């Protein structure tokens, strides 16, 4: 963000604060604070700041209110937007968005997208077009690209609906209870 423009900046003022902190002001108006625990904070005139932690984590704060925290050990970046939405990017390319209403959107590297709306209330869209829904009342519905639909009820009863209109109902053990054909 502020990479090369600071290479030629010179220290114009340096002072020592409480607990061994060192404060520096540069010719480009960048401020720097060095802490005794190895943490370094740089603050730029436009409001951008960056903190380098001793564990190699990095926190960046942008003038627009966006914050990016990089967890070095996990290889994960967390971006917090001004409206409170949090975006996590994991080192396996999984991306999660956590919305302020509690909804979560998870994008997996294989193309699957999962939405979590609340406890036992979610929807997954797989890369082949299959959609799976779990509802708070315990219903599981899987819709396949072929038009076939499988429904599993809370009591374990299963129903398979075919694109032709045929319906097969099974008990929890998979034994066919009824079969309706048009």
C-alpha cells in the first residue's frame, strides 16, 4: 500500500516514551512507534497504518475503515469492512464471509458454496449443480441437476421425487413404504 514511497524518507524527530517506546517522525510525515516487545507500528498521513507483530502477524488499517489482519502461523487473512462484514481467506483458498446478521457464506476451493443462515438452517450449492438444504425443523432436501429430489424427514423417513413425477417413500431403514407412479 505504501511500499516504495518511504525508502528515501529521513527521520526528522526521534524521542523515547514511557516503557521504552521509541517514537519517530519522518520527512514524509510518516510516524513510527517501536515497542520493546518487538512490535512496530507505522502511521501514514493519509490515515493508513500498519502494525508488525513479533509473531509475524500483520494488521493494516485503511483510510476507508477497512482492516486486514494477517495471521502468519495459519496463513489466514481476515478483512473487516466498515459495515462489519468479515471476510476470511484461508491458505487453502477457502473464503468465508460472515455477515452482521449472523449469515455465513463459505466458498470452497472445489467450487462448492455453503450458506449458513442460523442453527440447522443452511444451503450448499455443489460445483455439479446439486443443492442441499437443511432446515431448522430437521428437514434435509437434496435437489440434483437431473431434477431428482431427495427429502429426508426428521424421523428418518425418506422420499425420492423423480423428474417423471414418480415418488418413492422409504422408512428410516431404506425399506420402500410406497411407490407412486403417474
